[in-house]
C-alpha cells in the first residue's frame, strides 16, 4: 500500500480527533513500520486495516463508515496533487470509466509495485453507471467514498448503492444513479 | 508529562519519516542519474552507428558506381523534366561531351533522333509510374555520329520529395546492332539464294526431263526402224544412258520432295502378292543369262488385299532388288514378306531382301542410307548408280511409319529387312498362283482389244486398221497406263509394244500375268522391233502369247488377231487385197509423182535418205550460189548451179531442175546476159522457201511410212 494512504489517513485522524488518538491507534497496533510513514514509501496493507479497526474501537464509529469518510477525503488529496489530469475529463462517469484502462495504467508506470483493485463499468442508462469492484483488500467502502467525492467535484448529485456479490467483500457491485 | 512524551514520540516519528523519505529520494535520484547516463551512452552509440552506416552506404554507392563506370556503362541522371542533372565520366566519353556542357540541357533534345522520341516518351511515363525498363535506341554523339545504346532506366526517389527523376545506364551496342543487321541481311540473302536454288533445281529438273523424254522417246522409235545389229548396240547405249540420267533426276527430285515433306502417301487396296510376284518375275527376266536366281517367299497368311501405297512399296522393293542384282555376281536373291504383327485394323509386314553378293564392310554400314554416299569410290566406278537409292528407300519407309535394318558380311551377302504397316482389307486375293498359257477362245460380237503403244504413228496405223476391220479398242500410251487399264476391264486381246518408257512391254505383261486383274489370261501379242530369237524367248517367258515383228503388214496383224479371237467374224469387212489402202502415202502435188515412184518405188528408206540430204545440204549450197550471184561471179554461179541441180531432181522438183540447167547454161555462155541470169536466179530464189516446206513435210511422212514398214 502506498505511503500516501497512511499519511493522509493519520493526518485526517489528527485533524478530527487530535494526535493523542493517532498515537493511541499506532501504539495499539502491531506495525512492522513502527508507525513511521512517508507518502512516497510502500507499506504492508495489513497496517492500514489495523489502524482503521483500532480507530473504530476507539471512536465507536463503524469501520465501514470510517473507510467511506476517508475515501471522500482522499479524493480531494488526489485532486490537489494530480488535478491537471482531471482537466480533460468532462464528468464523473467519464472519470470513473477511465479508471481501469487509463488511470491505473498510468499509476503502474509511476509505481510498478502498486497493487490496484479492478473495476468493470457498464452504463445502464444515461444516468446510471454500474461498477464491479474486485480486490483482496476488501476496501469497497473506501471506493464508495471516493465516488461520492468525485460526484461532488463535478457538481453532480446522485445516490451510490453498494451490494456485496461475495460474502467476504472481495467482489462488490456499486451502482451510481445520478439525479437528473 | 504525558503531553511531552506524546510530543516526543510525534517528533521522533516525523524525524524517522523524513529520513525514510530522504533515503527513498536519494535512491530514486541515483536511479534517475543512472538511467540518464545509460540513455546518453545509448544515444551516443546510436549516433555513431548512424554515422558508420551512412559512411558504409556512400562507400558502397561509390564502389558500385565505380564498378559500373569501369564496365563501360555510361551513367546519366535526369530530373522529372528530362533535364540532365549529372553525367558520369564514362557516359561523357561515350557521347563526346564534357559534363559541364550537358548539365542543365534537356537530354532528349541533345541526344535523341526524332524517330526515337515515341520510345523515350513511353519510357518516361513508365519511370514516373515507378517502373524500371530496358530499351534500345540510337543517340547522337557530339560529332553528329549515331550510336546504338542499350539503356537500363530506373526511377530515383528522394526521402522528402518522392520521384525526382531517373538514372539511365547506357551500354554501347553499335557493334552488335551492326552485326545483327549484317547477319539478317546475310540470312535474307541466303534464304533468297536457297529459294532460288530450289526453284532452279525444280525448273532444271523439268527442263532436263523434257528433252530427255524426247531422247528416250526417239530412241524407242528408232528400235522400230529395223536398225542393224551395230545400230541396235548404239541404240542400247543411248537408251540406257538416257534412262540412267532420267533415273538420277527422278531420284534427286524424289529426295527433295521427301525432304520438303511434299510426298503424300496413298491408302488404297492392292494385291501385295501380285506386286511382289511381278517384281521377282521381271528380275528373273533380267537375270536370265547370269548365274544368279531370284526367289520369292510370301507368308501364306497373306490371303487378302492390303491397304497402303502400292507405288511406294513398288519403288522400295525394286530399288532393293536392283541393288541386290547389282552387287551379286552369282548365287541367289531371296525376297520375302512375312506378317510380323497382326492387330485389329492394321498389321505389320516384315520384308526381307537378301543376297549372296559382295557384302558391305561393317564400318560402312552406317553410310549406306546417307544421300550421295556409296561404300567407296571403287564401287561407284564398278557398279554405277547415284548413291541416292537407299537414302530414298529409307525415307520412303520412314515416311510410312516403317523401319529398315541391314545386316551384312563381306563376301557372304547382305540382308535388308524393313517393316511397313498396312491396313486390312476384307477382300481376298484371287488364287491364281501362276500364269498358264491357255488362251480364252472368244465368242460373239463387241469384243474389245487393248493397244499399248507409245509411238504416235504406230498408234495411228494400228488404230486405223482396227477401225477399218470394225474392231473396238482402247489405247494406252505407255506400259503403266496399259497395266492400269488392264485392271479395269476384260479385253479379248492386248497388243503390246516392247520398247516403252516408264514400264516396258515385258514389265507390263509380267505385271498383268502376276497380279489379280481381269486380264490375267488374256492373249497378249508382243509387237517387237526385233526378230531375234532371244527376244522371242524373252517374250514368252514374260508371259506374252505371241509376237509380231515390226514392220508388219496389215494381213499379218489380222492373222494374229484372228488366231486368238477366232470366232469373231471379221472376214466380211476385210479386203484381203487392199492391205495398204488405209495408209497409202501420196507425195505432195508440187512434186513429180511419176519420177519419184520410178526412183524409189516402195523403198521408203532410200526416199527418206534423199529427202533428208536435200533438206540438209540445200540451204548451204544455195547460200554459196546467192553469194556468187551478188558478186556477179557468173562462172561460179554456173558451176554451183550445175552442182546443186540433181538434188532438186531427186526430190521430184523437175521444173526447178530445168530452171537451174538454163541458169547454168546462161551463166557459162559468153557474153553473159545479166538480165536473163538475174531472172532465172530470182525464179528459184522466190520459190525456195515454199519448196523447203513441202519437202520437209513429205520427209516427215516418208519417215512415218518407214516406221510402219511400208
């Protein structure tokens, strides 16, 4: 997992709950990195899972919700850093449809070791897009947060529904219905 | 305290994270640097390679250009407008210009003669379409001289502009072109000459044959004039030589016909056994006084007529038989025919002609079928011949799809074997193996005779007699036609001359007797010019029923006809006392009949001699008299008139004889009366042309009488 996911997560925790909580969830987790992250490094995926679960325990907010909130926040981080890539893309669906065959292809060029989820997209009608998420990371909620933030970015409104296609959450159907 | 510890931990984490980031960045920077270095090296080596390649390319271009230039190939480059861009040294040398003179000029207007403009235009459009091409044109050198060049042109492309022009490689082929032209001329001349030669040969053969046939014809006629023994010998030589010459010409013509593919084979039914029997029988007749016999051996399975070319088979077999006769001193010649292969519609017959002659040396065997080749010069001197016979035989056999082989042992003999395919016929050969002289006795009216005679006067004579006696007859003008006619119709009697061209009377009679035809048993009367016993013997052996020596009188012929056609009653119309009436000869009315009858009576030979003497000598002698007259040499005129006078009397010109006597007297009497002499001279001079014509015509008639024996 790229370091930026950890640094941005911990920054968000600090902003909302103070550094005490950050220190606390690091201390309660078994981290090979020792809780030291830099955005350009790469760290084991299990560490973010432990951090999120400890935060949930500490704050009594469900993991699902935490990931969704973090996803929403993370989209803005991406816009800040890579905004120029988005200029040529006219709307949210277009951006979402280009993830698999354009964005992820470019990401791999920059970070050959990146492990990325797979997305299949299908337009059901002019206002409905269906995406199928596949990843061993089981972070579909993070994706839902990103999508919601994406709609906001393009000034679009709509509903994002999530439906697990497997029990373990590795394959998830996400349906985005824009309001007319 | 807790706050402080928390802060310390935070700072520591931040510090560690910074170090971690620095380390990663350092590593990335190094990575970047290395990648950059690598890229630079790669670039450098690439540039070097490009430079090397470019150098190699231009070196190789120079190398090939150099090679082409050294190969006497002139290179010139033009742009798309045909303007010269570059002219290479060898090309400049070829056309006699300097490069500076040429660059910038239009190539066509400098070099091209107008008649080649269309050729170049076509090439230019090919070049623009990207096609290379090779073509031959003439170009003009600086000094105006023209040379032929072979040009290989190819378009030139530029990376930026595409088609920018073309390059032409010029090779000077003037020498080859001239050679080619000379060769073509020579070939045309040779072909014309060959054609002319063929035409000449054909014409000459014809031209030679015409007088030769006349010589042969006349020699045959001479046999009928009761020649003396000595004259007959001379005649034999004359006839044999003329025949040899004609055979040679026929052979040459045959050979050239075969070689030109002009000889066509015929397919007709014929009696192969009869053909072979006739040939063997004729040979037997020729070999009579030689210690040499000839035998015939025919496959008993040959029961039917065969389909093929009888004339060609006859020519082949008689050539080989004649050859065997020529080269065999004593012993035996065997002629055999056996069926070799029998198929549904055709079969193959193997013919063998073997002799016990001198044989042919092994090393010469391959020569004998070549035209104009004989085994050696000695053979030619000893045996004569044209050397064409076997060449013709071989070609005639091969023409019909057959093959010929020869085996020989020197001093033992030679065997020729050839095969020929024939078609099968359903018609059986009528089984008349040998001729037996049993004459048919003919009854009833309307019986017919066949007269085979080549002499026109004799035909007229015999014809007029038969007409007079009311006997129908057919006429054949030579032996070959006689044989053909004998195959068509049954005759009651055949009157056959002996000395004839193509097939003589003996050969014709043998053919009639030996082959399947209606006249195998018809009486044949030989009309011989000789009363020699040997001739009579020969006639009987050939199959003649009887003979009659020329000249014969009408009643002699009538008796012979009566003997063989007994029951026909011709007596009523025959006037036995007037045998000669139908052919009685009368001198021209201008001539003195009484005198001539008194002089010659029935002695036509004497009369002919006298008339001939007159015709031969008078023009020259009269010419001398004319010369003397114009010279007014009266004495000479008188002397010549005296000399010439009796000749006129001898041909019955008594009146002229008298005038000449008067002329003689007047020319001798002094003083000479010029006017009188002139008058007498002119009287004869004016009449002379007419006289010569009349005497000439009568001489012809007398000669004819002579032939008839009247």
